[in-house]
C-alpha cells in the first residue's frame, strides 16, 4: 500500500473510533512502530483533532467525524464491492434482503463510465451457485434460516447465550459462549463453549428454535473460558500428506474440523493435521469413510490404530 493511500485509510480507521493505540495501528496496517508514529504525526498536522493519553496503556482519543469529507469510492473499490455482491447471489447470508437497496445506493455514487464497467463485469463473471440464465434470480429457499439475524443481533450484545436446539423430537437448551459463527458446506454453524458441560461443541443454526440472553448474573468470563479450552486442547493424532488428486477430493468433501496447510506455492501438495476422537463411533466411521474417499494420493505420517483397523476391515471386505 502506498504511503498516501495508507494515511488516508488510517484517517478513516481512526475517525470511526473513539480511541486507538499505536499498537492497534501497527497490527491493522502491518507497519513498524516508527512508521505508525510518523503517520499519526502527519495526520495530526493535517488537522485531525487527536488527544494523546499518558500512561502505560495510553493511546489517542478521537473527536469523531470532525474533519473528514464524505466517503468516495475509487474504481477498484467499487469493483470489489460489486463483485462481492455478485458472489453472494443465491447464498444463504444474513441481511440478504438489504443487499438490493445497498447496491442501488452505491450505484448512485458512481459515474456513468463506472456503471458501464460494472455492467460488463456482470456479463462476464459467473460464480458457483449463480444461475447464468437468470443471475438476478433469488429463490425463497436461498434465504438463510430466519433466526440467523436474531442470533447475530444477540451476539453483538453478548457472546453468552441461552439457545434451544431441536434434536429429533426433543428440544434441548444449552448455555453457551459463542467462539465463532461460520458457514461450512452451505450450512451455518456455531462453534461454542458449552458452559454446563465445560467443553467445545458445534451447533447447527438450522436446528435453533430460540436464542435468548444468558440468564446467569455472574457468567464465566472470556478469559476463564479460553483457559479451560486450552487445558482441553485435543492432541493431534492424524497427520497425512495430500497430493493434487487428494486435494481435489478434499475440496469436494471434508469433515468440519479438518483444514489443509499447503506445502508449496502452487497448492498442489498439502498436509492435514487433526484430532480423531476414536471413542466416538460415529466420528471414527466418518473419518474412515472420508480417508477412503480421498483416494490413493495420500501419504500417512501419523494415524490412530483404530482408524487403521477400520480401513483394513473395509478393504478386506
């Protein structure tokens, strides 16, 4: 990022915050401490009102929205936004209904030449899940579970929640601390710390029936939860090397807890390290089937004995 562009971006960054520190600027923009200090001094010299705080944890207080003009988008920024909108078509994303109005407002900010470029991009680019014959088609079935937006709103208030999950004919309640909310294999999932069981669990958003604030007055703190998770950290017991064919199979299907680390810049070889709970029959069966699905382009480094036995039974049968 060029210096002028970086300083402009830093100005936007600090103008949207009531307080910031030099360390935050260093991490956010991947610059050295001396560069961050020089940039802040230049921004102060340009007239942005910053108040320095003295002390070990000192930073800067910001008088928000005092000097910056209205936001304007560059050609590349507008294209990036437009392509992001295109990529979300027919995807189960929160706040999807607001996308059309937001797109219209953005289009109203740009010139006719920029609009022509976006029309061309719209004709050329086709993303997975998009109907090329009717790219503006949005089926009702493509909308996310209606509770997803309520879940996000609740998380913005507190990451400790009381959720109810439909499990077969039963509805079970869990008090959880939400670690992550993510989308995997076209499904939204919560990675949460089950406070009662004191362990990490995955919950399917589609199975949620209610989301409520955490009822206990004195909940566990984030620090206490992370310390408990660090004590429970699973020991990696499955390590495999994947070639290009196995990587292609991995992209088609893989367990939710598995992730690849590519071992060359061309992403044709990779290593996978994960934990297999061999005491869980369902998880063990899934891993065995999945390893067979990957094919022969796999080299095993470390593998549990129970997985080997399962593979041998499958092969011999």
